[in-house]
C-alpha cells in the first residue's frame, strides 16, 4: 500500500525488500519526470533521492567518482523499462539483498577483482544459479559504468568464473505420462498438462495460447502471460527469447485439440473466459497430479520430459533447441544426459 508523505515529498510504497519512494522531479531543462528510489528504510530512499538531485545540479558530475551503490541504484532504475517485471524484480533482489550491502561503499573505479571474489565466497550457501545471477548483475553494472565514463575497466573480466555443475534432470517416466493421459480423459485441466508434455512449451506460453495459434499439426508460440508488477498479470506479445517459434504436434495431440470446446479466445481459459496466469495454473496442476496418482514434479519438468525423450528418440539437438525456443544451444545440452537404459541401448548398436 502506498503512503503519501508530506506535501511535495513524494509517495512511499512498501516492497518485498524495503521501501520505494516515488517523486516527480523537475529537471534542469524545466521538464518533469516521475522517478523511483528504493531502500531498506524510508530514510535510505530519501538519501537516494538527495544523491540523485545532487548529481543533477552539479555540472561536473561526469568527472566525479561514484560508489558502486550510487551507480548500481542508477543502473537498476534504468533497467526497469527495458526488461520484463520478473527479470527486473530478480535484479532488484540480488542487488539490494546481496551486492549493495557488501560492496556498495566501494568507489566503482577502485574496486578490485579479489574483493569481488571474496564477496562471492561468502555466498557459497546459495545455489549455483543464484551466484551466477549475482555475477551477471555485477557484469551489467560495471559495463554500464564504463559506457558512462564512471570507470575504465570491468573487474568482472578478472574474476574466476563460477563452475557450473551439470544438474541431474528429473523427468516424468513413460508410465507417468500414460497415467496423466488416462486422468486427462476425466479432467479437462489434464489436457493442459498433456499439452506441456507433448509440445514442451512453457507454462506462460500455454496460458497465452489462442485457438488461432493452432494450425492442424503445428503450434505457433507468439506470446506469454507475464507478471507486469507485484500482483498484476498481463499478455506480453513476445516470447522469452523475443521471437515467435513453431512446434510440430503429434496426431494424438492434434486430435485432442480438435475435441476441445471453444469457450474463449484462449485454449485453456479460466471459467470467465479470461487467460490463466502461472498462479492459477500451478494450484490446479498440483491437485491434478495428486488425483492422477503421479509423483509431483514441477510444471517445468514437463518441458524437461519432452526434450529428453525427443533427444533419446534420435531428434537432432538443433531441432530440439528450436522447439524449446532456446537462444543458446548450451542450455539445450543439459538434456543430453545419459542413464543406464541409454547405456544398454548404446551397447546394442555396436556393429560387431
């Protein structure tokens, strides 16, 4: 909930990590703009505002040294309009909770690689993915600082990379898929789960799927249902990779689509005809698996299952990459793990 402060001092909003101060600022050229300042306390927000105004009014600001905290706050604010809310929210979390408190007081043009490596060592309790995300935020902040003449080198270029541990991918078995399909015959929502297993699309893509996107034996992925802000969802007319893609569908899945009633523009709508969002989908998904007597795996594991069985069936990596909408083929490579059955199959293919 927003709290309006004294006249002219802006509006405070409580966030998951502290407070946000929103103010209308008069720029030196006479124009006005709405800007936000974040911090753990309202006082910290005001300090961010005071620092920003000081930068605006000092003509030699470009020549002045700034701290990592000062520039990181500016960078975070600049990213708000260039990435989707979920991505920005993750940036904000890693910045305000981890990076800023530990390294923020350092001058951005003086911070050393060893300081960053020591900081990363204190984050060994986090997952590899979280630590790599922190590294990614730092790289972007320093890159932005160099571009704006706040420092001359990126210390992240000299930081030892975090070793990526190949994850053990857990997937639904063929028997699990058969049980899901049997349960789907008596539960309309089960068809949505089947669609994930038979197309490998993401949940946010499934929720935004329209009837016009189904072309006989092809599925066209064009949009997603995305979180626009805290508690607010909406349609975003592009995919995670930023470009549409087309997926081939099996005759069985095509028949299932043809058998579904058209109750809305959306293939899998809510009862009121509007699109589902991830939260709507998730609680129904968990309940469906329980009723189908299938061990719970996250919705994303349907995507893992699809990719793994395509590769095991002999589909080439490039085709699977395109079907999944992966920009980087190295991401698709995580599905190329082998198990004992793969080893047994390999042995039967020897020509001698």
